[in-house]
């Protein structure tokens, strides 16, 4: 028996309709499950810097190799301010969250009349896991990787900056405020292990060349408070 082509198409469409509808519902559920955004601000604690480098002037001799002096040491910048903004998606079923995070950290110190300003701006991809995600208080842990631009500005001298690979670790506690809002208390650690500043300048009159290279391993610690707006928060799923 032959089945007309139009009949075959109709039969296949009838068979596929429930599957397609289910897939559509699953996709909508996935997209609606847990989009969120958060903003945080807090105290930047220790900002440790391990520094090594060379600097010097060749006094017009382009073949000179012994004019460079070495520098090695550690510096700890004072407490400052850190702020962040994140957008992400969370799974109510697994407790997993994925987000994009922007972090800005700023410190300032005056030493012997010289003002030193430290700024770090990083963009990260972060994965987090929520514990007790149906409770009124929810702890979380997370880790991320990204790029961090670190800049030093010294009054009367100038500024140097570099962008390098950076790693992030975080832990915190979130409190359900209402159906769409959570208040977070956050600890954040950021490590940027391979920052390099390099400057070379030639005096047009004397021909003297000033050269400096500084390698830094930078660490940042911060404690923040924030608000997280959730499209469909885990608290609703518990009801």
C-alpha cells in the first residue's frame, strides 16, 4: 500500500509535535530557571605585591650592559575599596551558577610626600555552587579565571599598567530578602601572578636611556556586601 507524501508528512508532524513541544518547554524552562544580576561593594583588605625588577640609565652608551640595578622585595598596600558587578545564570536543580563578573579595586597611600595609587580592574568567568539552595540562608563557593589590568600611578612620576591572566576564589553567605532579592556577604581572593611593567625612555639631548622593568605577583583580598536580583529564585522552588 502506498502512502501519499502529504499523508506521510502529516503523520510525522503529529508524531513529532509532542516531542517538539516538550523540547520547547524544556528550553523555556532552562532560560527562565535562574537568570540573575548582582552588585557588591566593600573593603579591600590586604593587597600583597611581590616585586622583582631592574632599572638604570646607560648614559648614552647603547652597548652598556652593566648599568642595571636589581630590585627585589615585597610591598603591602593599605586597605582600600572594591566594587563588583555580575550577571549570571543559576540551576535550581543542581545548585550550579555561572556568571560573568567585573571587579574594580582601588588603594591609595602617601609615602614621604609621594602619592601612590593602585588600581586593578578585572573581568572574570566564575563558576559557583550554592549549598542549602532552598533555605533562607545559603552558603556558596566559587572559582574563576579572567584578565586583570593592574595600574600604578605615582605623583610626579607617571603611571604604568599591564593586563595579565588572573585567578579568583570566593565564598559567601546569601540571605533571602523577598521573592526576587537576596543579600550577600562575600569574601573574595584574587591572584594575578605574572604582571610586567616595562618602560624605556631616551633623552633627546644627552642620548641617555632610562630603562626599568618590574615583575609583580599581585594578590587582593576583600570582604563585600551586595544585593542579588533573581528572576526565579530558589526560595520559590521550595514552596
